[in-house]
C-alpha cells in the first residue's frame, strides 16, 4: 500500500497555478494515469524555472528519481512509460515538441502550448532564437521542503492555535534550513519542545551559525544537552 497522505499543512506553502483550460478542456480528455502525472509535473516544474522561454528536455524528467518512481512499479520500464506519456501529450496538443541540433547531436525540447511556448517554437523555426542544452537550476520533488507546521506536527507534537501563531513568526524570522536543522537537533536530543528549538534558533541568530551546527557532532549535542540549553530540558 502506498504511503498515506497526512493532509495539507497550515501556513504559507508554495502553490502551483493551473490554467482553467486544463480542467475544462484537458482533464476530461486525459484517460491515461501516467500522461496525467507527466502533465501535472511538467506544469509544476516549468513554473519553478526562470527565463522568458521555459522548456523541458527528457532528462528534466528522468533526473528526478522521486517523480520517476511514481510512474510504475518496474524500474527497468520507467523511461518507456515516460516516453509514451510525452508522446501522448504532444499528440493531444498540450506540449509543443521541437528538434534542435546541438553540438553533441539532436535533442527534443518540450514547450507548453501557450502563447510564449508557441512564440518560442516559431522563433526556433525562423532561426531567430535557439535554446541551449545546459545545466539548469535543479528543480525536483525532493527539494520541496516541508513547511514548519508539518515539521512541528511530525516531530514535536499537536498543532494548537497559539503554537501555529508562534510558528508563523518563526517562519518569517529564520531560514527554512535553520528551522529544519534546529528541530532535527531537538529530536536527536529527545527534547521535543518548541522552547528548546527556539533557544537554538535565537542562539544562531545572536552568535552566528557554524558548520558544525549543521553536522550535529557529539560535541555539539553535548553543548545543547548540557550547556546553555539545559534549562529547556526536563530531566
């Protein structure tokens, strides 16, 4: 059985916009699960990219192992499933596919069938613009960080209205990786209390954050367990 969804979290979370036409014209026609997954993933990924002309290549899908695992139960056949879904979306008209000659051979570029996508394909065909196959900013499902509300519920305890307000303030004050690491340190020290997490965060803000704080060495754990944070631990 697949993992049970714990529910959408409270607080600010990044959203992905879906055109109304996707629901009114595409969704009723798509009758293939993997095609739907590829379509939704493509929209999600394109929105997180930068630049006026945004496009996807085959490796933008295959390099995201988390996404690829969701396409089927047999790893050896996942790329064939992806290729079939991409072909379906091209035939359906959601994607515009164009072949571009690069220094290492030809490659397909996939554009959303939108005004900008159509303009990009036309520019390629006229020779006035040419996409370049180069490293992009990595965008993967694994990088979608859980927000502070989910982290708190999973590792500290139930969310109350008062705690929710405190967490909103913390989310505005500290970087996401600080929040994750401070909660991790609390869990490692078996101190599942927000006051302890908050003390760590305030210490980092006032005294500076050091690399060893991220690594969580035994010396650092003793510092949190026996040093200035001992008052926040119930023995």
